[in-house]
């Protein structure tokens, strides 16, 4: 697994994180899909299946990121969620912590089967 693979899943996690903030409210207002009642209402498209898999992977990535040490988690949030707070840790810098986070996430992803 390469850094590009990890960064792909981090990008997917960031997209999921931004969209999931309002998903609870959207469910209260209207359903995302109509109930159908005619034709092939039970069919699932490839896009729907891929979206479900992306959401599952994003949830796993969320757990892996939550398990990172604070400095690494802050580095990931700083880069992917545009959490532009001051990244200032006396014994480390952003590039080092981000590289360490990628290595930790790569190990966790292999362990969880997102390879």
C-alpha cells in the first residue's frame, strides 16, 4: 500500500466528514430516495454500491484517525478538514506528524482490510 492509497482514503473520509454533518437533519426533512412502488424499486446501481462501500471505508478511517496520537490527528485534521488552527507543537512539525500519521494509518488500514 502506498501513500497515494492512504491519501485517497483520507480524501474520501474528508468528503464523508463534510457531508455527514448535515445528514441527520436531511433525514428529518425528506428522504434521499423515493419509496418507488412501481417498476424495479428494489434495484441497486453500481454507483449506490460504491457509495456504500466508500461510506464504510470512511467510517473505518474515522475510527483509525480517532485512535491516532493527538499530534498526528491534528495534522490530518489540519490538512484534510481545513481546520486552520495554529499547528504548534514544541517537539514536532506538521510534515513529520503527517508522515507519521500516514504510516500509522497504513498499518491500521491493512489490519482492517482496506488495502
